[in-house]
């Protein structure tokens, strides 16, 4: 198991980087290309472990996929081009692969088995398997289909009207994907708007998607046409460096080509509300997704309250927002974020325990956490617990601790940001 040592940054962070491709969009580009008719090409693909798991699963489903670094070519043969896998589909650490692939397999007339790592084995799947079963798909797994290993025999499914209890793009996407090959109309309503990459990309692949407030619907019997997809930089990866520049003295960095989809850009709202010195330039649209260049420098920050509809817009950024809050004047309260408990780790527990070890004044609540700042952090041994975003949040904290931070299980970072440590080095060298 790998341990990374992060030293207090002796210099400010300066220069320009482009963060790797968006993880959510990379997964979808490959999956939709696999069920589309024709050759799909993807540029800016994230070659992180999660997205490589998606490629590996769809290869096992009979799709020919070539990948070199951030370029991918997928030879789609339509929905019927998917064939019964002779091997188990291993999703590794990836919840998005598991849930979206379940939606696709739910309508395929063959048997398949999904497994993943120890973290996947603890993540709730009933939120997807229950509605897919009610559409007519035959799915089973541990604890009545709530946990992997899962076995799926897809079949003739009927559209449903589904009211999701959680604002989850994975749930919404799985049901809509099944709906595309089901009888009649399928609609999904959610309590708050979750990321809408599926809706945007399905439209790009020629699917008709109806949106009405918090409800999305699709008509069954729709096929996808191959596309050229350009993946924007992942705002969830950019978030680590936005926070780093805001808290490391003498910093001024620019991150180019960052995805600014409004269902994902809650971190920008938080930074601005906390008082960060930040400018957004060069706003443009690439492949149906808004992108921009963001410049940010060391900032005087104040604590804020974060909750409600903002939560789904920044759910993956909360670990690093907690680090940011340790350096803000006053109290930061994060509420309505129970979903943190079912991510790669229970992120309320892991953020609070590891930041406490570094000396942060942080306290867990039922639905989030409360952080009192500013506090001076000290280096010690912590762990990512195999959660990429916990590992990276702790590394960013390590740039301002007194003494080194040793991060156990740092290999997890490759799940979404394989060149994370190179980018830290680059920003420390640029002037
Ligand atoms: C994702 C949706 C979110 C997010 C995850 C990626 C997606 O999960 O946390 O990292 O690509 O659809 P939920 O849909 O479970 O909220």
C-alpha cells in the first residue's frame, strides 16, 4: 500500500494547468458510444482507474474500444451490439460504472454479474435495482439486491414514473437509460437538480429528452447515433487546486478549460461567498457543456453556511471545502449532505477524523459537519481510506501544515486524477 508524503509548501502556487477530463462525462461518453450506432470518438477522456473500469466492462460486453491516454474510439453496434459477457464485470471502485451500467443491462436479454472492490460492496444499489426491477428487469444481489455482487438478467421492460428520494444523477441516469429501451414513457423526478450530463449527452447522441423542472422523461424505443465528444476539464478535480491557491500564501494560478455546468459549479459559489479573489474568463461551450478559465489567488476567507439545493452541485467537493473552511474566519456549517455517508467512504466520518488529526476544529453532525476557523494545522499520519477525494483533500491540507503529512493509501488518487502530484510540483516551480 502506498504512502505519499506532502511537505509544507515553501513557495506559493503559480502558473497555469489544465486538469484531466471530467469523470462523469468520460464515463458517459464511453457507455453511450457503446450503445450507439457507429464509431464514436472521445477527446479529453479521463484515463483514471474508474473510467478505465467502464472501458473494461464494455469490452467484456462485446464492444470494441481503443484507448490511448485521453483519446478513445468506440465501435458501437447499437443496443443489440452488446452481448452476454463470459466474464464477471468488475467495476473496481466506480459507483457511476455500476449504476449506469445496471440501467443499460436492465433491458438486455442476457445474464451478467457485476462485482467491485470493498468500497463498492458497501454502497447501496437498491436505489437503482428496485426501480429497475419494477420496470421488469430480473436483478438480484446480496441483501435483496442492495449490494454487489449483483446478477442481472435483462428483459422486456416497461416505462415507469419514478420519484427518487435522493438527488442522484446515477439513479436518474440508470432509469432513463433503461427507459430508452422500455415500452412507453419513463420519467424520473428528483428532490433537487442533480448533475445533468446524461440529459445533455443523450441529446448530443440524437435522443429526445424532455425536461420539466425536476422531472426528466424519455420515450422508449430510441437509439443513439455515434458522436465526437470533447470532454471538458473536471471541476471536481479543479476544486483541489482552487482551494490550494486560495489557502497557500503568495499563490496565483489559472486553470484552463474547466467544466462550468451549473449543476456542478457549487464550488465556485462557495469560493465567491467565502470571499476568494477569483475571476472567470473565456466562457465558451464545448460539446454542449459550458467551460471557462478560472484564475484564483491567495484569499482572505470567511466561514459560510452551505446547504439545500447547493449540496448536489458540490457534493464531491465537500472534503476539500472542509479544508478551505479550516482557513476561513468563523464558522462554516455544511448541512443537508447525508449523501456523503454513501460515497467511496462515509465522507462525514473520514473528513472529520482525518482533519481532526491535523488539528482542525471540526465536528460531525447528522447531515454534514461544522468547521471553526482559522486554525493552524500540523502534519501527522492520516489515511485516504482508499477514497481518492479524501486523499487529495489531505494532500492540499499538507501544503499548509506545520510538518509533513503522510497520506496512507494514496494510490487511490489515481481513480480520478492520475497526475495530481505532478500538478502540485508544476505549480510550485512555475513563477
Ligand atoms: C456522479 C454522480 C454523483 C457523484 C459521483 C458521480 C455521476 O453521485 O457523487 O461522483 O457521474 O453521475 P450520485 O448520483 O450518487 O449523487
